């Protein structure tokens, strides 16, 4: 397996991308290209930097201040194999894992039937913030999301109960 991931950047200690002190990995590459996107420089699949996932994992695990990891973007689903690999390692270390995606949870459930990497990523994440950013639904007072159409989903409970459990 190729143990690299293409990242647009890293926020080493963040308090705004999920609860507690977190490491945030910004995926490089996004098909959604939402109008008003907060990170348009992450859209190209050729930009960013190719990084060694094992080094990224070790660096997170070596920092006792971190309570969780957030995958943002770009769209981490476009590199599901890499983010699933990292999520599995972080979950094994009992870190809280959030993921932002322009895809809806319903679409990911459909895709995971054919894509084992998406299944593994979902099975190792705690919270998914789903849906495209919609500029007409933008609300800067929302916590952990940019527009009112986006949902903050408890992935574990949603998979367990077979329906979407929205939190927050």
C-alpha cells in the first residue's frame, strides 16, 4: 500500500475544527468546488504536498495535548484510502475523529457498498460534517459548520441504528 497522502496543509493545534485540541489535516483535491469555499486553494488535485502518513501519525501520537484529529479539505473522501489508514491508527489510540466532506452521508453509505476505503473511513470516524457549503445558506454563527444545510452527524450511532443521528 502507498503510505502517502496529498495535503494542502496542517493546523497543528486547533480549537475550532471539533471539540478539544485537535490536529487538522487539509486534504488536497475537491470535486465540489462550492461557491464561496473557505479553502479554494485545496480544489486542485495536483497542488499541495505529498506526505508520509506514518510520520504524520507518529507526530500526532507523540503530542499528549491532542484530543482528536479532524480531516478537512479539499475533500478527504477523494483520498479515502489514505484517510482511512490514518483514521484507523488514530482510533486505535482512542483519539476523537471528525471529518468534513461535501458529500452527503446518504451518498457515502451508497459509495461504501463498492468502496472498502470509504467503509473503513466511516467505521473509524466519530463525527461527519456533511454536505456542500452553500453560500445562500451561510451563517457565520454556526458552530463547526459554514452553512445551514450541513449536518453534524454522529457516525457510530447512525451506522448502528441505520438512520442519521444529527448532533449539535
